[in-house]
């Protein structure tokens, strides 16, 4: 049964691992990936790896392995407690895997006369297990007690904590039950001690009941001291060489103390076998599901950290960039660090769309990369999330997995722009940064089409804001230009925080201000950032403005909102007069 379960879970794990890695070369994010085949990406990856190995970049790779992967310095910079939890789980599990789960392959091959029941192995196994449990406890306390701001805990996060806890606790409980089990004692005597004398067996059993935690139906305190000494002699000659005192397995020994009142009942009902199956099945479920859960980051995150350390953002081949971005989706641990530092999080606080937060956007990005269709509500949410991003890149700076998050948002924006028009009310110039600010860094066919489509879509949705019979003529403006015909350009600093709109007494005067005023103050600023001057000037807001300057006084980006509205009004009047 063990072999069947093991090989089944191992097969699922290996196929899952191969499948997940293969998706790095088949899935894509953004419009650039549509023109690159999987074969080209694989070929480019081989070329890139060869270039690193046989160059000075190998030193940067080694640095990333030591500092970022092994010592996890990025997590340490973020939080000491979180770093401690991560290190305890990672290294505790790794050492248990090597020394305990793979003992027949590794431990027995490395150490002469290895027995799992002698020191230091007996003690270390428990020590490593307690390390993992301590890390799991810290992780659970962080997510369920401390609850850092903007940290979201979903089902997959609960699964990761639960499966690791079940594996560790069942292992400790199994060890404790073996310590107390009279059946296990008799089996060990028969298999290893080679004793036939009933008196010797009785003496040895008495010693193990008194000092090793065994619970016997035949022997109870008070103990005969002469029998104890006789048992000690038998133990030294028959058992001591391959079995250290049970107290060295401190966690299992403590569990044995808790089990003692019901130890005989558990032994009668073959509790050791039952608990063994619980432990083994939990281990094998964890192994089989690992490639499909967030725990796959133990493979993806190191690759992400290393690749982003050695890849030059200006010289990297486009196929490798696409591959890296897909890999980064698997590297995400949903830890919430990016969301904690997000500059657009104030919008989340205002409108409640969780997909404004970077860590939550990643969940939908994974679905998009997998080719899954989003429903209208999800599409609207992710559009809002990526368009309201301010491109400050604080998320990237804080990500412990080294994910280039801003580049992901750029790519997703461009892909969404090609699929459909953006939301009308999300008119942030930051949303189109690569097209409006650093367009020279992109190939014309990579961005010109989506940015033109965005401009046309947004303009079309607001055609009703102007009177088609008597339009307000402004200075001639080319929609492809990034700068409108307004002299005061402080609007480019607007990131749609809505502070101006919130304090505006004109907006507060209406139950449905957008219907009456057309565009609200923050939307006008963002429209100007997109070069949509005529649309901005067509809003009734510029004519209803009281010039009270509350908007301007409360703007955290010091956008000259009132002055810009005044200038738009004057430009319109001057154009009419001419």
C-alpha cells in the first residue's frame, strides 16, 4: 500500500512539475507574446542560460542564489518575523526531507551505522519538525491574528498552512504513539533484541515502562529496583546500540505523555497503523498537489529571483522577457507585501475593488495567462485595477520573489486594450505610461494600435458630453500627441485619487453629478493627460466651477486643478470669439 501511494503521488508530482514548467514557454502575457512561439522561447532560454554560465554574470547568479534564495534577504528587509517563519518552514522541511523522508537514500549513504533511533538523528528529526511547526504557527498568527493591512487570505493560503500542520502534527503524534505502544515494544524485541528468556523480557519491559514511556498492560508502578537494574543490563547488551532514550525525541516524548491515559485503548485498536496512514496520506497529498498550489513557489521563486538578478531590462531578448513574466505568476506567494506598499491602494479604500491591490491582481492575471475567460464583473475589476496603477514601481521594490510587477501591469494593460475599450471612469494618464511617456522604447506595432484604440474608445464614450450642434472649438489638436493645448501641465501628476472631486462644492450639490457635469474634476485632469482636450473642455464642470480653489488646495500632487479649469474655460471663450 505504501509503495502504491508513494509512486502514485510521485507520478502526479513529476507530471505536474513538467506541466507547470512547460506553461512558462506556452502561456503569454501582453501583445508581444502573441508573436513568439514556444520553440522560440525555449531556444532563447537555452541561449540566455549559456550566455550567463560562460560570462561574468555567473557571479551575479551565485550572489542571487546565496543572498536571495538561501538567506532570503528580501524577506528579511520586509519583516524579521516573516523571515523567521519562512526560514523555519523552508529549512525545517528541507532537512526533514533529506534526513528523514529520504533516509534510505541519503542518510544511510552518508553516515556509517545510521539508525534513525539513535542520536544525533533521533533528536534532530524532532528538532527539524518543531522548526516547521514554529514557522507554521508564526505564519498562522500573521494571517489570522496580526492581519497586516491589505493582506488577503484565501482558500489556497489556508490549504498551505493546514497541510503542513497536519503532516507535522501527525508525525509527532505517530512518534508519541509508537513510544507508548506495547505492541511496538514487543515487535522490536522480537525483530531486533533476539531474547527468548521471559525473565529478561520482563526486566527490559519494566525498564522501558519506567524510562522510555512505554505503556504496558502487565507492568505498573511501583517498580522493583532489582528488576529495573536487570532490565538496564539487557538494554545495554541488546538495545542501546540502536535506540537512544525516548526523551531525546522531545516532541514525540511530550506527545507520548499526553497519549498515556488512552495509550492501551489506542494500541488495542491499532492506532499506530491508523495514524501512520494519516501521516503518509497527508504527505503524499501535499507532494501530489504541490505543483498545482501556491507551494509551487519553492521552485518558481528561486528562478524568478535569479532571472531578475541576471537579466538586463534593456538588452534581454523579448522571448525571455515573456517567459520570465509567466514564470513570475507562479513565483507569487500572495504574501501581500506589494499591496502594503501600493500607491494606488487609496483607491481600493475608496471604491472597494480588491483587484486594485497588486497581490489580488495576480490571481486574475494567472487566469488570463492560462487563457481562461473572465466574466464581465471580473473583466471590469481587473481593468480598473491595472488602469488605476500609478506606475510608481513600489510593488516591484517590495516583492520578496523579485517579480517585475510594473512590467506585468504594462503588458496586461496593452493586452486588455486590444481586447476591448477601457472603463470610461478610469482615465488616468499613468495607465498609458508606455504609450504617452516612454513610447520611444517600444516598437510602433507593439503599442500604437492599443493606445489609439483606447483614445478612440474613451472619446467615443463621452461624445454625449458635447453639444453636436454647437461644439466648443478649441485649438487644433492631434489625438496622437501626448500634450494637449493647455499651458499648465501639472495635470500629468494626477493619479485619480479623487481628492479634488471629494471636496468640490459643485459636485456635492448634485445627487448624480456625472450626469449633470459630465466629467468630474479628477476625470478632466486625467482626460488632459490622455490628450483628450476637446472631451475635457466639453464637460459642464468647467462652466459650473466656482473657482473656490478647494480642489487645488487639497490636491496631494499639487495639480493646479482650478487654474486648469479656468484656462480651459478661457480657451473656449477665446476660440468662440475668434
